[in-house]
C-alpha cells in the first residue's frame, strides 16, 4: 500500500512543516497578460522562499491547476520549498473551481497523514485559491461548504483571491474570512506577500497564529 512506503523527503528533513496549496486558475479566460503575470508570480514565489533559510526547509508546496484537458491537475506535487521549481501554466479550458478545491483538501489530508506517520510536527495547512472568474462545475456549492466546514474545524486556512473580474459573491462562499481582490493583475506583489506570509507561518509554534504582512497587492471587494 502506498501509505506504508517511507517518505524519504520527510526522513531526510524532519523539520516542522507548513503545507501550502496554491490552486491556480489556468482556464482560457486567463489567456494573455493574466497568465503571463501569474507565471512570473510563481517564479517570484520560488525565488523568495528559496532565499529564506527557515521557510525553504519548512514550507511544503503543492500547486493545483484548474482548466486544460484534465480540468483538475496537480502540476507540482508536495515538495519542500528548497526544491520547488515554478511551473508554467498554459491558459485553456474551463473553471471547475469546486472540484479543484475538493482535490486540494484531499491532498492536504493525505499529507497530514504522512506527517503523522513520519512523526513530523506541522502547522495548520494553508490553501490559496486564485481565479479570475466563477465556477463552471456542477455542485461547486457542496465543495465550498466542505471547505468552510474544514476551515471552521481548524483543519485548514483558506485564502480566496480573485482578479478584478472575478465573481466575489461566489468566492466568498469558499471561506468564512471572505475573498480579496487582486488589483491590476499584480501577481508579483501577491506572491511576494504569499511567500512572506508562509515564511512567517512556518516560524510559528504548532497551533499558533502567524502575524501576516499587509496585503498591499489587493483590497476587500465592495
């Protein structure tokens, strides 16, 4: 069984971990400047985390892409930040946001089990949802409700983030903290903030709360 296979990464590096899922919208509506800026932002995330001595060893990343032929795809499986290589997202397909969130929550729970099996302490996982539109999959409401339920039970911290054209009434349903609007497609600033945030989170004690930097990349939508 796969869950009995030793995790060599966790055996080699027994540091406390902060698991972080970045769920990105790679649908056709992102084509052009949006997808270009998103890809540049992912490169910034890689550089920033690798330059942080603590975060590079404690933050684990998983990148999920919605869109394309597979609708939901893990483009980067769990990897320590020191080994993270920013993927290039190509814009095509639809926006099955509910399925993407469901997949992300499942991957988080699987990774938490691996931590426990390898006696690795971990901080509460973070899930960043980044989209420019609204869900195209049927039943996304159930997935959103499950996300809020997981967040309420302390299983995950969720950050829904939309570009200026996103459906914020919908995005707000994926987290009790509400969604933030990314201004001017400023993905670089977003991912600098994301890296600073997870860095702060990775240096806190287990079950404690990190003080996050100001989100100068966005605003609360009106």
